[in-house]
């Protein structure tokens, strides 16, 4: 078996981190909306550059090696933190990051003059801990992120990194005059820290992909105009609800805006869109909590009212109808107009009734409402029209 010494492993890790950083920059270039990826890619490049400079300090001048390398490493830490702030869609604390990096580098230079390695070591740990702490703070700014497994995983990796930096400080204090290249203890710690940095970058990448997937899922399930569920999402959620609460009474409302073609023709397509959005807002305000609503297409909407009686469902439908009829809709600099809706209501008769069967009953009731002159609610059982409230 090929056994690699810690240094070879360390160099291999650095090479992998370099490739990963380049990959992040490439993906960040393709998915331009994810600027955090580019910041993390840059942070990785700075980190690798800093380590290489540190290692080459015997060849280059110690000044260049130590001062430039540490400055790059501080900027790399700031890059991770800025990337997380960007990922959380917060204004980037550029100035603060610049001030911190500049301040840390300056302190480092001053301590070089002082020549006390112990003091430098004491400064080293807190700077790393500060940047890791800022990254953690940004990651868990929203309390709901504590509930998310992926966030907790990245948080745990950053905590381990903080432990590793603390140990590094302790080690440097114990061995004040050391050369990291020829010391036996430090490379192992450096190996561990690099592995954790690597894991952290992968974890952050995972967070971005998770969010991209959520966005795609949202796009696939949401009606773009109204923000309501689209047909597929409504069918999925309503079917699950019917299966889950089999013994409860549910009501289905199928709603179709009246003579919508006239609104489009008379006021323009934009006004028609505004009417659809207005109606979606009305549904959100009038439907009881726990209801599932959606836009099936065109000017047809649907809502499943869970655990409700027929009189409650009737009242909700009637409130939606009368509120819509009572409101004027308008666009800036355009004449206002009114729109009405016809609604078909069906109550679930028994536990086995499917969504398709329920929809069929409600659709028949809607047809009846249209036939009776529109702007009214009709129920499938018994199939009668009930006088409008207003
Ligand atoms: N503005 C706008 N119009 C849409 C959209 N989707 C469908 N429509 C229009 O909605 C109209 C539906 O017309 P019809 O199916 O004839 O129904 P209606 O005029 O509402 O008549 P009734 O249903 O019988 O009351 C058509 O003119 C479609 O072009 C949309 O997303 N935005």
C-alpha cells in the first residue's frame, strides 16, 4: 500500500482545494445569480496562494513570505464570510471586511518588528476565530436555519475548524520557535485544518445546490402570474390531504371569472392579468387557514377547504364572490373596472371519493352557476342556486 507522508498529503489537499476553487469560479461564472460561489472560489484561491507563499518563504524573503502570506490568508477568511453574507442575500460588509483584513495584517507586521513569536501566535488564533465566528453568525442569522440539517452540518464543520485553530494557537505557544516545514506536530494539525476547510467549501457548495433545487421545484409548482399553486402542485397537495384526512369533511370550490374575454378585449391583456392577481389576493385573504388553493389555468381557480361543514364552505364561497363583485380593479392611468366570478361547490360525500370525482361534481355546479346567469355560487348537493348576499 502506498503510504503518503503528511507533507505529500498536505500538498495533494492544496492541489485539490485549488481545483475546487477554480471549479467554484467556473460554476459561479455560469450561474451568475449565485455570486457567493465566485466569492468562495476567490477565497479558496487566496487560501492556496497564502499557504504556498508561506511554504516558499525560505526561498523568497521571509518578509514577503510571512506578511503577504498572512494577508492573503486573512482575505481568504474574509472571502468565506462575505460569500455567506451574499448567499444569505444580505448587503455585503465590504468596508468592515477590508478594515478587519487591513487591521490584522498591520498588527502582524508590527509584531514582526517586536519579534515575539508567542505574541504573534496569540494574535493568530483570535483572528481566525473572529472570521469563523462572523461566518457562523451570518449562516445562522435567520433562526429557522437552526432547524435545517444542511446548515447544521456546515455550522458543525466551522465549529471544528475553530477548535482546530484554537489547538494551533496552543501548539504555537508551546513551541514558540518553530519552523512549520520541519516540525512534526504542526503539519498534522495543518492537514486537519485543510481537510476541514475543504469540507467547509463542499458544505457551502451543497447549500447552494440545495437552494437551486428548491428554486427549480418552486418554479415547477408555482403559477408565475399569481404565485398560487399551479395545477400539478394543487393536485399533488389536495390528493395528499384527501388521503391523509380521509374521515374529515372537505369542500372543493371551482371558481371561474365571468366573461373574462370581455375584460381582455375591452381593457387590455394587462388589465386581465391584474384582475387574475387581484382575485388570487382575495383568495389568500378569504380562505380559512389550511386551505389549499391554486390556479388551474386561464381564469379558472380552485380551492380545497379542509375539515369544514357545507354551511361554512358556502359562507366562504359567498364571501369570495361578493367581495370580488364589490371591488373595483384598476391600473395606473387606466379606467377602473369590475369583475365577477361564478363558483361551483362540492362536499366530499364519503372517505373514498377521489379528487377527480370531487372536481367533477364541483365543475357541474359551476356549469350550473354560469347557466343561471353568472356571479353566483351553486352547490352540487342539492344542485340549487342560493341567493347572493350582495
Ligand atoms: N389576461 C389574461 N387572460 C387570459 C389568461 N389566460 C387565459 N386568458 C383569457 O381568458 C379568456 C377566457 O375566455 P372564455 O373561456 O371564453 O371565458 P369567459 O370570457 O370568461 O366566459 P365565461 O367563462 O363563460 O364567463 C380568454 O380570452 C383567454 O385569452 C392570462 O393568463 N391572462
